[in-house]
C-alpha cells in the first residue's frame, strides 16, 4: 500500500482528490497495490466541505501531513513560492518523495530543491508544472532521451492563447478579449502573471533545463507579454500570411542557448498557428526523431490533476519495487553541475515585423530604409497605406534576418525623424520560409 498526503484543496487539489478516491480500484490495478489518499491539509472550511472526504482524511494544518510517518508521497498544490518552498524542503529532509505542479517554485527555487532531493535520495516529480495534462515532461525526461533537442516553440499559457484567438478571430480589442477570458474563467482577476509572459517564462525555464541538461535559470530569459498588442498588428500580420502567438522559444546554438518569451509571428501553415482557445501546444525538434507536436489542455481541474496523479503512480511504482531516484528529475544526472550560457537578447538573429506611423510625404520610405540599411537590416516586404488616411499612416515591413541589437539601434534613430510618430512597433518572426529565401 502507498499512502499519499495532499497539501492544498484548490481547483487542482480537488481534482487530484477525486481521481485518487473515485478511481481507487482502477489505479490499484495499474499500480499493483493500493493507492490511498491518507490525509489532506486545507485551511479553508468551504474547500474541505466541497472535497467530500471522510473526516479522518481532513487536516487543517500542513504540519499534520509532514508529521505522519505513514505517508510515502507528499503532493504540494498550494502555489506560491515561500511557504511552498519550506514545505517541500522539509518533506525532502524527512525522506518523503514529493509531487508538485508549482512552476514558479521550480523556476525560482528548483535548483535548491533538486539538490536537497539528491542529498536525501528522494524523488521530486512535476509533470503538471508545464502544459497541465500534456505529458511534456515525461517526453523530455525519457521519451526523447536519445536526442539532442535542437529547438522548442511552445504555446504554454492558455489565457494568452485564448485572448489572442479572440482578438484575431473575433476582432476584439485586448481589453475586450481579456474581459471575456475572465468571464469564462480562463484569466484571473489580476492577470499579470499570464498576460505579461511571466507564467510562460517559469515554464520555459523548466523546459530549457530538461532539454539541455543544465540548471534552472529564470533570470536571463527575455520576457514580454501581450498586454500592449494592437489588433492593427494582428490585421497586418494576417495580410503577410502570419498568425501571432505568445511563444516560449529555446534553441541550441552550440555554445549558447536562446531562451525568450514574446509575441511572435509564425506562418499560417505552421502547426502552432492553428492552436486556438485555451489550449497549449509544444513543437519541438530532436536531431534523431525530427519534429514533434504535443497538444492538449494546459490547465483546468482534471487535465492538471491527471498529470499530478501520473507522477504519483510513477513514484508509487518505484516504491513497490524498492527503488528510488531511478530517473533524475531533470532527466540528466549532471544537470545541476552543467551550466549553459543563455544568449543575451541583443545577440539573437531573427526576422522582424515593424510598423511605423509616418507622415505620408515624398521620401519617407527612403529615409526609413536608409537607416535600416545602415544597420545591416534589409527589407523583405512592405505594406504602405495610401493618402486616403489622414495624418500619420502605417508603414509595415517584414525584414530579412537581422541582429536584435542592430534593430533596436535603428528604431531609436528612426523614431527621432520628424516624419515619424513614435514609438515604432516591432515583433519577432519565426519563419523557416524566410530563412530559406535568404540562402
């Protein structure tokens, strides 16, 4: 028999409790032994009542879970970083295996937690921390272990993807789409972590570590969100044949790694371009396996609970056979001792979408293109609105590959021109067709 202690009965915690109790016989057949939700800690009386558990399963203190010597696996689902960090580290120090869905905890404190787990020879599992019910962590840790991961493009935040879907398909403004996302339960009352790309960056830090056998390192990941995205840019992107997605991007450049989160233009025929609503998807390329797409629900009670319970079963199988630490948490024994440098954003080379607001006068385009050319930036395509629009008119360009530092310097100079109404808007493009055209 394997005993589980659950800390936190929020949305995901209630889903986990349901699966462990309602499917107890089903899970026992899969595991080969009984899997028991022995105790649940939750301070909120309303949540305790909603969980429909037996009185002897309910505890009001986290300490009751830690102090119970019969509990084999502790599941942390309270969120946040400070209290969760203390609980997880104490559980590890007491020799308990840990399951968590807490991507912020791992992104900020994962190296300390995993080092402690190695010292105490216990397992830490976190399948639900990235993409909810999509088995992405399992794929990177085991299924793709023979591959050098070349690149990963991920739609990792369902809130942002829902908002962008509504803006592009329904013509909503950002504020309208956000309000609908909140009404539908896809966005929090304070959506900052989601819409500013922070949640996606937490997840990307985990993926970078798994993909490249390196310590978790959130700080150097460049992050920008979708809160300032104008529907006009979605419209122009569509005219050029692109969709706009908030992407987590990492790429192995040999001596360095790219790791960035930002709104990105991708071709309409790319598989990620058609991922709509609150779904998540990850497109990754391994040198042996080639391209792979993983797609599914990245949040919600039952999809995330599914991933948590999969971790519990995995650790339970180890326990029934008397083994532990069979697969390193990051898929590589040397991960914590093998730091890789993340390339500064200024050194990234990619294609760009640029929108200027310029006065419609003779020579405007030549002045702008002259400054771009001075900074080794060449133009691949242009849309320029005519004189029927009063005042400053949009000029939209797609560039060939350029260095980010050069692009930023060029735009600073262009925004000083009296014919331009700043600030100029620019977004990065990931388009293999453009790369092929330049070769």
